């Protein structure tokens, strides 16, 4: 199968190749651990560094999509979050056969992909489409499931995609469903955020099991690396948080993967997600602001891990 990858008015046909760019999937079994925030700040950071970045939302809740685009809603479906009309869509062109909306689900259905521009020049977004992503997650046939697992890797292996981007960041749903497995299979690196509570720590170990299975099935020249196990929403002075952090640090199997940067529970992180936030980015806060310094240290750590 060939895919059409459409970034402008021109249609460019491409053939499968080996992924040269970095593909970073942010994964966790449990929700509420900050996957979307981690994905967003990394995408912004690398874009501001001059890297060509694609953010890809595979979560049917479409929280990452809402950070970059004004999403729309299906009045007939209370959970139906939809991408907006693409700015290059010409509604008067009724011969195009295109609805004017594109999403990450198109990779799994039609293969026609139109990434959206964002407020950052070198950052494009491929938003989620709630109903269609949920449809993919519900596949039951082994044959269809296997096709889903491999589809994103095949798409990101296209020569045109590799030539267009340096980095791809993928936000995933809080589950080990078909789309998360697809993201892991496509990735060159994983980031596993975790809050310091029992259930997210259990989710962390579940994702490490998935990583080991994927790693064991890969060719030696395409390893899947852990860029970071990232402690998040840490509260100093809370015995549970400090005890679980110490346990992770003492675990010899995790020591080399555990991020030395601890992201604390800060109101600035939550405020930056609000549509009316001023400034809109954590990187536009004062350089002396603790949230700015913390998130910058985290991004610099990931940068170092990616270039090893």
C-alpha cells in the first residue's frame, strides 16, 4: 500500500524507507500523569531550537490537539472531538473529494494526511479525531489489529515524511490498546511520565514490560530506547511521593532510565493549558520563574538523551 502525504497543494507520492528522524512516543497505562503536558513542552522546545517537529495525537480525548488547534465538536456525539477545517481547504473546490478535515486517524483509514500549521513556524500538528480513534481502539479481529500495530511505523517510514521532519512526538491514550502499541512499534524512543502514587507506578512497570517485548522483537539496528522515566507532579514533603521516588532511584534496573529532573506540581503548568493563558507558553515565562527553569532543564535532559 502507498500513502499520500499532503503538506501543501501538491500531492507527493512516496515509498517506504527506514525511519531516520527521531520518533518519541509518550506512553503510560494510567491517566493524569502529564503525558500531554510533557509532549507539548517538548514539541515547543525543539521547535524553538529550529527543529522541524510534528506532533501526533492518538488519544481520542484529543487533549494535545486542543493545545495547538481550535478543535470542534460533533453535536450528535458528546465525546465527538473533531479537527477544524484545514486552512488550505478550499470549500469551493467540490472536485477534490476531501472533507477539509485531517487527523491522525487518516493514517489508519485512508492514508491521506494534511498536517496543520500551528503558532510556531517549524511545528505542525496532526490532531486526533475522537470517534474515528475510538473505532480503531475497538478492533477485535487479529488480522485488523496486526495491521493497526504496524501502520504508523510504515507511515513514518515514508521518505517524504522523513525528509519533512526531524522529530515526531506522539501523545497516546492511557491504555495499552492497539493505538498505543502502534506508537511504541513506530517509536525510536519512549518517555514514560509517572506521578509518585501506587497506580501510576504500576502503570510504569506495565509499560516497561511492553517496551521489553517490543525491544526483543526488533532488529539490532533499530533499537527502542527509553529517553526517560519522568517523575511528574511531585510534591516535596509528601511522604508517599518522597518514598516512591527513593524506591525508583534505588531500583538498579531503572537507575539509568530515571530522569534526574523532577517536575513538581506547579500551578504554572496547569495555567499554561488554559486557552486564555498569558503567556501562552511556559518558555515565555521569566527565565527566573521556577516552572520555566524546571521545564527547560527537563527538555535539555531529553535533548541529551536523544543525541546519544
